[in-house]
């Protein structure tokens, strides 16, 4: 089965930049999506198809994907960005796959 | 804007079944790929299975295949997920999530807590 690897946690000071990685075998050939989940709430899509941004998501959220690593970047981090972040892909053998999640602490 | 509204909290005994509903509004129900994702306490997200109403053929995760059944009722724009032979490990929040195009979960329901407790 296809596996996505994320760091368990990332700490960042307000106003700085947070980078969350998502590792997978040749992940650069897949479309990667990122979700933000605050405690007790449903996930919210923040980046789709590697670098697309849904309506209503701040420009501070951006994504990239190449080789064996995809990255979600949060610029000018705010207290409200504190949450769990999950990457997700679709794989022909594994269907929908989520990363293990990264807790961002501000 | 699509909205997904799920049924309420369930408490079940081991070995029993649970059926959770997800009603969609604001879009064209039959053109979407409707999926179920669960999250055990303190854990990450896990895909359970999905169905496209226009095709009618569901697809399930290998882990739950044989115990989960996903169906739809186009007349009410509602999707259902039933899990049988419940175990304590099935205790989780179950979300319905909609794919409108590609492979991304664009919209999510509010979640349904299912607790398996003897």
C-alpha cells in the first residue's frame, strides 16, 4: 500500500514561516491535497492539486510537490493557524491515502 | 455551495451494526463521488469507502471490506454508510466527504461520533 509520511509536529513563532512535509514514493507524479483540522472540527481543504488554493483560503497558504516530497508552506503564521494538517493523494492500488498528520504549534 | 449534514451520535454494542446518513444540498447529487472517512480518538484520518451515485458501484478500503456497505438514495440526496460486526476499534468520528472533481475532498460533513461500548 502507498504510504505518506509527515513529521508529527512543527513549532513556529507568530509571523514566521511553517513548512510541513509529506513524503511518498514518487509523490511528485501525484496530485497532493492538504487539509487543516482544528480540534473538534471537520477537516477543511486548504490546498488542492499540489498548489491550488480554494476560495476563501488566505494566500499565506501555498503548496509544492516534486520528487518524493510535497510541502505545505504557511507564511506569516498566525495563532489561528494552530491545527493538525494532513496531506492526501489518490493511488491506483490504495485508493485514497492520508498522511499521518502534523500538529502545528504557534 | 454544497452542504453535507450527517445523522447524530450513535452508541452501539460490539457485534451490532450502525448506519450513518449524510444528506447533501446545494449541488447535483448524482454527479459527485461521496466518500466516508473516519478518525479514531487521537488518531489520523482513514478512508473507509466511497460511491458515485450515477454509477452505483461502491468501493471500500481493504481494511473494512466485508463489514461496510455504502449506499445512496438519489430521491433524498442522501448517502448511507453501514458498518456491521462492530468492534471497539470502530469507535471513531465518521465523516462524509464529497469529491466534485479529481481526487480532492472538497466538502465535508460535520462528523458523526460512533462509540462501540459493551
